[in-house]
C-alpha cells in the first residue's frame, strides 16, 4: 500500500525590523559600512521607516515621530534593537491556524493586497513576527516584497543590487535563566520549529546554555540562549536590553574573506581572536591549506568542520555591538560546500571573545 508523502510547509527568515532613535542615521550606517542600498523611505504621522537591502538581506529601520506609537513605547522600555523578526511562508493560512490554535496573540489579522498576504503575532517577550506569503518559485521572489510600514506591503521586484549577502542564516534570541525551555516549547508548539544542536559552554568566568531550533520545511534557524551564571555575557545582554531579545543576526555570504576585508576597511569593529586559536588550528588543520590559514588569521575569522566531512568549512566572524549598549551585534557566516550546524569550536571561541569584551567593559577599558 503506497503512502502519500506529506508536503512540509516552508518558512524562511525574510526580514529584520529595527527600532531606533534616528532611522535615517542608521540607514546611512548600513549603506556606508555594510554596503546596503537604500530602497525606500516613508513617513506617516508618528513613524519614519527606512528599508535597506543587500542581496537577500533586508532591514526595516523605524524611528518615532511622536511619543504615542509602538516604536516610542518599545524604546521607552528597551534600547535600540530588533523589535520584529519576519518570515516568508508558502501557506499562511495553515501556519496561522497552528499559531492561533496554540494561543498566539494576534497583533494584525491576515490581510491581502496585490496578491500578497500577511499577518502579525506576538513572539517571545516583546518580540513580534509578521508572516508574509509569497509564491515559492525561486529565491529571487523574496526580493519582491517591500514593507513601507506596519500596515502596507507593496510588490516591486528589486534588481541590479550589488550584493555581498545571500541571506539571513540564523537569528539568536537571548532569554532569562529558567526561560529557555518555555521559549523552546513556545516556538515548537506555536510555529512548528524543531530542536537540533544543543550547546553548553562554561569557562572559569561564566557560561550559557543554548538550543538550536530549525524549521523542518525551510531555512529558518533560531538558536535560543539562556545564562547559566549571574555574570554571564547573556545576563549582561538581558540587563542592558531590559529583558529577552535578539542578540545577533547572522548574514551569510559566499566570500567571507572579501567581505571581512571590506568591513575592516570601512572601520566596522570586529571581535579579536587570540593567536592561540590559530596555533591550535594549525595542529588540526584538516583540509585547510597554508593560504587559507594565513587569510583566516589575518582577518580574524573562525573556522570549524565536522570530522566526517572535513572539506565542508564553517567560517564565521562577528562585529562588536553596533549600538552603544552591549546588546545587538552581527555575524558574518560562510558555509563552504553546504557545511551544516553551528560548529561547537566556533561557538566556544565566540563565547570567549565576547567574554573578553565584557571583561574590558567591566574594567572600563575602551
């Protein structure tokens, strides 16, 4: 007796929405520092919003014009950062049904305009999620959406963008101690994410516990961290952010060497990796050649691989926090030969690098 194969729903991280004090200023930062293009700008009675894009990576950036709008209210409670994480989906009704049946709070019911459907719900903490249905023909289709504000979505294919970034690989959420399991359960039950890798990092100074969530029918990945010590860098984020929030956004690209060199030339501050990391790397170099090793050390890039697939390299580096507070930072990631996972060696190296920056702040060192 033949069995019918059930088609998985599709979900991809489509866009990140930042709430800031001055949207035009941050538009210029993304354009000048990261090579984004300014796509659109809109102003209504209480909010100014900018859309910037580089390849398949999109940021909406909003700032308040009055004290009585959602952006202002967010900034009264949190420093600048991610207020909304949005997903492109291929069957909004089914995803919406699952979310609402699980008790998700509806912020904006399903709407449709120009053959595009969308709806918004509350996420974990003060985060919210908009789901946008597009026809899944090719990755180029995801470039066809523009969001001019909270209530209007327009369709306009964007072409000839000189792209560095091929997509948002993953977005990391930090939650309070004891909230990791409830947050995981919420994203599993409400949206259908599934658990993948689990990490627990402990140093002599602090620690964290992390669980990676993936969406089984798409590319969306959402690791969630909780602190395991009072002085953890995750706790520092929670204190500075006044609660749970997005810690970092990973931007994928095909040539991380060229991208990192460009960002360093533009003055984007990146993490510092100790020489001992590259000394150890030479001992376990795997398929890396001398030129690659030199490039990795020169540009301060982390690299990892799985023993059963040593030529599939996972290369990463990270900016320092982009806002004055020790909150949101960006990751640059390159998955050579479709490398999977998150690289436990890289994960620990990142934790230690951020921990060193935290210790500098605590000592008052610039």
